[in-house]
């Protein structure tokens, strides 16, 4: 008598996305003390460097310290989310991805877990920048702090996906060597370090098509003066779609090779 074939395994709800796995990933990310310190310390040092000269300026002069604080919060969220996402390169070497492939976790659900985890580091960076900005004298209404914080943090999803995609494409020994300079370049092109109005015309033409543009203009618009609109939102949505598709594609390739 032949043995009956095993019943096919039913597809998990939400592709295998669950709070237990998410909590595990967040704890793993926060245990990397070096990454957390980098995410907090580097943008804070930039805020001190660029912001201290404007500490005694009055609120009516365009709020330069507030704008620098928001810009560095965006940059901090970029660093935190990207570095966490790119950490998948080391996980592939360590065999963590192979362990996940033994579970019913689908590639899109894995991307969602990694993105949310990376956004936690982005949130830590934003809160640290805002705390330092307030200590330096930035005085904003509570609703402006909230809106600017959300506008600085939520786009970190784009950079979490950017880091995840690069971590899945590049070798582990090269990924951070390339991602670090790429973030600086994107920040310049997005007007994070220097207002776009002060940059050459060629850069101003290219800037709206770069990932950091939407994040920077959206956050700065919360302080008044315009600068953000449908183009900024479409920019973020488009890059989210591009990097999500790229990350899912690479994960499916990994599954196919397993």
C-alpha cells in the first residue's frame, strides 16, 4: 500500500507577515549598538556644525535653525533606514535568509518586515535630531513638530527599500562602501545639505527625479514657504514602487536558487 501524498501547505495569511517575526527583527536591529550610535551621532554632529551659528537668530528671519534641524532629521532617517535595510547583505552571508526560506514567508512580506524594521531606526534618528534642535532653541508649535516629524520619518520607507535592494544586489563587503557615498550624493541632489536654489541649474533639473527630493521638500514644507506638492508625493511613491519591485525580484531569485 503506497503512502498518501502530503497535503499541500496552504498559503499563510498576509504572506507570512506577523508581529512575532517583526518584533524579532526589530530587536535584532536595536542590538546592533554600533548602527544605532551611527544613526544618531552623525546627523547630530552635522546639526551642531551647521546649526550652532544660527542659534541666536530670531524667529522672523526664516527659521534657519529649524530648517537645518528638519533637514538633518530627514538625513538621519535616510541613514538609519538605509543602513538597516542594507544589513540584509550580512544576513545573507550569515545564513539568516536561508533560514527564512524554510518558512512560509513570502518575498513581499519579508520586504514589508524589513522596511518597517528599518523605519524604526529612522524614527530614532528623527526623534534624536528634534530633541537636539529643541535643546539648541528651536521653538515650533506642537502641531508643526508633529507634521515635520512625520514628513521626515515616513519617507524613510523609500530608503529602507533602497538599502534592502542594494543589500540584495551587492556583495556584503562592498555594500556599505557604496551606500554611504550614495546617500551623501542623494542628499545633495535632494537639497538636504544645500538649498536647491543655491545649486547649479543642471542639478536643479535633475533633483526632482531623485529619491531624497520628495523627502526633503515634504518635510521643509511643514515649516512654511511651500516647496512641496503632488510632485513630491509622486516622487516618493514612484521610488517606493521601484525599490519594492527590485527587492521582491531579488528575493525571488534567492528562493529559486535555494
